[in-house]
């Protein structure tokens, strides 16, 4: 018996269903149910929320979310081999777990969820960043989610919370911190997973702000930031020269020295530059 419910330990589940992790799917299974319950708790109060989970695998985090009181969990899983194990969890928590087989990049989860909605996932490494960027850049804000509690490679997690002046600071930090509060809530060593990845992992919790931290046109801000960091070693007057013929004047108007490099410029000043370019 596991510590959080009446279902078998995950090692038994994996053995009985023949679920070896597949590198091609970015799979690394977290088998310690005490850890998965801790991750679920870091997502906040789940009792009045639906939860979207991407890549549940054999269901370790799924069980943690349900045991911690999630109103309803929608689990999207690409690997058909995992479905029997997930269906066993659904039977143990009647009416509270819906499992959909498919690619999370192609499925609209909102057809199956009722607000308020939290997202909690041990994201497959090969799609994690793309999903995060999608959730941070919807056409309308506030987004469908109130919070994201996501596991990444530690290097990616550090990029999300990075501050100006650090090597990790870049486009991901700008996108995350413009519209949310982001913090690392847990670190996990490779040994916590089966098979152990070559890198450490970390869980990031992002809470959606009611409106962006500073005013800016989203598409223009994304364009400015992408251009700035694509050539991060260049001075901004060179990296951004294609945006406007008077880019040096625009930079100065935003409080940025034309000789600055992208990694030294704050979120607030990037937003000021986007406003200056729009004006």
C-alpha cells in the first residue's frame, strides 16, 4: 500500500503494466508518492479547482493531485501504454479523473475543464518549454489558468525566474515575469526519477497576474525581446537596428543606453521600449 491512497506502489504499477520510460517521449517517471503529493500541495488549494495535467505517465502526480483534494483532474497522455494504469486510478477516484489519449500540443483542454483551473505537471522534457510559452502568451489575458506548477530541467527553471545581469536571464524570464509571479518551490535530484536523467530538476510555481506588470503591446514586446536576445552579445543599437531607423533615440527614450546588451535590461525597460516603438 502506498502512503497516500489504497492503490499499489508505482514500482508495482510500472512492473505489472510493462511501463519502461521512453526517451523519445521525454519520459522520466517520479515514483516517490510522498514527493508527488508534495508537488501537488505546492500547487495550492485544489479543492475548488479543476486541474490540467500533461504527461501523467503511470500516474504518480495524478494520484497526488487527487489525494490532495483536486475537484477534477484532466490528464492528457500521449503514450497509450500508460492508459490502463491511469484508468485504474480513475476507478479508485470515481468521477474525478478524465484521461485523454493524445498530443497536448494539439488538444484543447478547455472543453473538459471548469474554472477555476490550475495546471500541474511533470512536463515531458521535449515539449515543456513550448507548452509554457503557449500558456504565457494567449491572445487574451487573464489566461484560462490561475496557476502553473510545472517540473522542468533545473536549467530551464532557473531561466524562468532569472533576473537581469545573470546568464540565465532571457526571453523566458521576460515572458514569465511580465504576466505572472514565478518562483522555484522544489529541487529534485536525478535519483528521484526512473530512469535518472543526466540533469537535476526543479518545480516552478507561476501565479497569473490580473494584468501584465507593465503596459506593452504583447506581440511587439515579444518581437523586441526575441531580437534582443537572439544576438545577446551585441549592443542593443545593433541587435535592434531593424526595428526602427531611429532605434538609438527610442532606446534612450526608454531609459536604455544604446550600448547596453539585452541581459542587462530590466523587464520594465523592455516594456518601455515596446511602448516607444509603438508610439
